[in-house]
C-alpha cells in the first residue's frame, strides 16, 4: 500500500467549506490511477495532501514510508530559469539528502541515467526553457525518477503535448507502473482515464473510486462535472465542452 | 599610466575603500543573483529605504549607524506586516505606502541641523570614511554569506526553480524566503555605511542583472556577478579619484554602465545568432 485515505477532508485557512472531502481510496504499487474532476474540484488539494504540503482537517491518511514525487505541469514551470535539463533531473536528488549535503558523483550519474530513460540523454546540457513542452515534461519525469519515490503524482502531464510526445509519455508512464511504482494522474480526459487501472472522481467530495469499467458510469461523470457535461445526440455518450484552464497556456 | 593606477593606492583611505568594496562586491554579486532570480529586486530596494529613519535617528543620537539601521529594518518589517492586514489592500501597496512614508520621515529627520553627518553621507555613503570595524564586518559578512550560499546551493536551486513543489522535494519555500531575507538584511546593513541608503541597491541588483544577461547557468552567473560587482566598484572608485567626483555615485554609475553594455551585447548576439535558442526547441 503506497497511500491509504480514509474519509479524509482538507480545508484552506479562512475557508468555510472544505476544498475536498470524503476521500477514501488506496494507491498500490504498479497501479495507475486517473484523477478526474473539474477545475476547483480538489485535484490539486489532493496532491498537496499527498506531498505533505497540506494536512488533513479530518480523517486518516497513511502515506508511504519513502517519498512522494510530483511531476508538475510544465506549463507552470519557469522557462527563464538558468538551468540545464541535467540540473533539473538532479534536483530530484535533493529530496534524498539532508540540507547540508551536496549531490554526489553517483547522483549525477543517476540523473544522466534518468534522462536516458526518458529518451533525452542527448539533451542533458540543453537549457530547460529551450526544450519543447513534451521534452520538458519528460525532464520533470526524470526528476521524479531520480527522487526514486514509490508514488508518483502527475498533474495533467498530457496537456499541451502533440500526439507523438503524448504517445512517448504514455509508454514511459506504463513502464514506470510495470516496474512497481504507483501513479496518480490528474487529468481532464475521460477517454484517457478509461485506459488506466483505476479512476478517482472528485468534485469537492469524492464521487467514485474504482476500475473505470464499473466506476465511470454516466451518473458518476455527471456528478463529477456537474452541468458542464453535454450529452452527444443518439450515441449515449457525453463530452465535456471546451473548458477554460485556470492557468495560462505556455508554448506547445 | 602606471601612476594613474598607483597614485590612489598611496592613500590609506583609498586602499580601505578598495578592500571594503571588493568584500561587499563578492557578497552582493553572489546574493544578488538569488535576489534577481527570485524577482525580489523591489523588496531589496524597499528594505534599504525602510531603514533610513533608523539611520538618521542613529546619527542624531550618536549611536552606531548599524544599530539604527537594524532597528529601522525591524520597524519597517512590522509596519509592512500590519498595513498588509488592512482589508482590500494588496501586499505591494502596503510595501509602497510604508516605504515611502518611512523614507519621507527619514529625509525630514535628516534635514534637521543636528544631524552631524548630514543627509548626504547617509543617502550616498561615505566610502572614504571606512573604518577597520567596517572592513571587519564586511569580511565577516562575506565569509558567512558565501558559506550559507554554498552549503544551501542545491536546495536554493531546487526551490527557486519549482517553489510550488518544494515540499515534494522535502524543502520548505518559507525556509528559502527566510534565508534570503536574513542575508539581504545583513548585507544591506553592513553595506550601507560605505554605499549609502540609495546606492546599496545598485550593488545588490546591478551586477546580478548584468550577469543574468551574459550567462545561461546559475554558477557562472554568480561568478560573473561577483567579478562585475568587485571590478566595477574599484573602477568607479578610481574614476571618482581622478575625476574628483563623489565616490559612491561613480561606483553606482559604473555598475549601471556595465549593465547597459551587457544589454547592448545581448541584443546584438540575440539578433545575429537566434539559432541557439530557437531551432533547438524542435
């Protein structure tokens, strides 16, 4: 068991309502869980709970003895920061060191290997901000690899990626799960969520948790996305209208 | 030519000023990189201005400027915290209101006939009045600041890059802020005697901003910023000696001139060689 939540709720200071409540789910080694929900539905709050940035206001949350790695949205990362792809991957080593230690030669080697695994060995010395969106996303996955955490959180890793980059990232994530890491991916893409092992639907409370085949019913999708859902005529399926992200879109 | 260089060195006060400026340049160059990279230039300037009333009060009371500046900084920080709590007032508005009020109060106090050094010395520094104690303080600051920045370097790089996810890396963004704020306050306090309340910001921000334009990695940026800070300030001192102009002002102007030169160089290289950044993004 990598993470185990039992009726967990979390609130921000000054807020009357909890940002997310009734979280009851488990993340296990080798399982890929898609976290679905609208903007403001509690996906980011869930990630903050799991990284330890936020403490539950009620309920019980058991976290891995090791660490949790977070792969943020590359659109939100700093492109003006003067670091190389290797520097960013090496940042993962910081989580395993006390504050007075410096990354060792072995850590640098690990960072190089991680860049190789994500297919960017030849871009190790490139400036992070000069890479494409898909490459940056893979560098951030490499950082999580260097961190060597058993549970990896991914925040909309496919947003803004072109099809070849998305395929490449998808294969990489499947590999990570196959080697026994637990993955939790925040996403807006219901079709993509159907392809993963489990789904966790949030809309300020937990709506559903389980295998997509049984958990992703029309009722669950409607309760997750509320009125934002548009039924497709005749097909029995529904789609989400184009939504507005709360963040700015960066380069592709 | 050689006299041009050696003449000033025959005067003890000039040698002291050179030693002081080199020490402050090393600290400001390295620390300034973190201030520029984390977008805190405005805070650095505010911090320096907030302590003006404290400095003037110290001059009036005849106590060390360092003490007055420290009290001034504390009062400024508390006031910014309090004004920031006023509903519907943004933090930067709070900072602006407090800083301009304090600065105005400082100038008002400084114009009192009882202030011995005069407002000039406090605003623009007294480079040629550097004492052994000033040099000892600057040397102590250099040792401590460089040690802290070296030891914490990997954590500073990681938090500065990805503040929102610092927790996931086991680091605290608040710790990052506190370390930078304490070093900045210490550097401002120690440097104010030599550089003055207005010019201390030029030394903290100017060389780092120059280095930002010329480098693409953090450590080279710090090396260039340190070299620029120490080199430009000594050059400015020579300029002031030979041109017989105010020392602090010529140091600040040299720093700004180097920034403009770097900016021009950057614009020219970007225009002639765009392939480095753009085609690599495929």
